[in-house]
């Protein structure tokens, strides 16, 4: 290979054995795509709506424990991340504290939608968050709360999330 310096061609020795005559990234563009998961299907599975019904009130603590027991310690969401996610929910809980109506406020419904988007964003960045969200169903249950806008479902959802945090702390005391 030659380069031009001050009008003279000077030979340049290349240290690597690359062949720049072919665009290899173009040739291998579709390589391995058949093994790549369909991200749209993954997202719809994470957001799959789960129903909070009367039986949920009796079983949410047991569900939280069962789900977290099935996640291996090295696949568990970090304590800092679960606290960060929960702090957003706490802000919504604080907004609802003065509301005596049996429906949650419209600004709280909007905040819950942003909360759902925040969790999905975090799931896209961290595989452990993705595993936590898909296993626990927190996004699916949240969709039910958003659609119903019922105070009772919102309170049950908050209790479920608090149970997840409590069991997470118990099962992973040194998880940072």
C-alpha cells in the first residue's frame, strides 16, 4: 500500500492482514440473525397484561417469594436498581396519599405509564432487570392498574412491589 507525502508515493507496511477490497461487514450482515431473538416478541411477553383480582390480595406475598426464589443469585437485580425503580413508585404513592376517591388521579395514571416505560428502558439496558421484570410480572400487573385506574388495584400492586423488595433483601443480603 502506498500513501502520498509531499507529492511522493511512499510504501506503507500494514501490520494487520486486512483485505480492504471487500466490505466484510456487508458480507456478514445477516450472519446469525436466525439465532437472534425477536425483540418485539420479548417486549410483548414482558408487557403481557396480568390481572390483579380478589385472590391476588391473599397470594401476592407468596407469589413474590416464589418468583424471587426461582431467580438465581447471579441473575438477580441489584439492590440499588430495585430501590431506584421503587423510588419512582413511591413518588406516585405520595401523590395518591391525599386522594380519598376510589379511583387514582389522572396524573397518577400518566405517571404509572412513564413508570412502565422506565422499567422497560432499564430492562433493555440490564439483563438482570429484564429477568426480574419478566419473572415478577410487575409490568403486566401495572398495565392492569393503568387500565382500571382503581385505587384498590393500585394499593395491591404497591404491596406486591414492597413484598418483592422485602424478599429480595432477605434472599440477597449482600447484593449491592
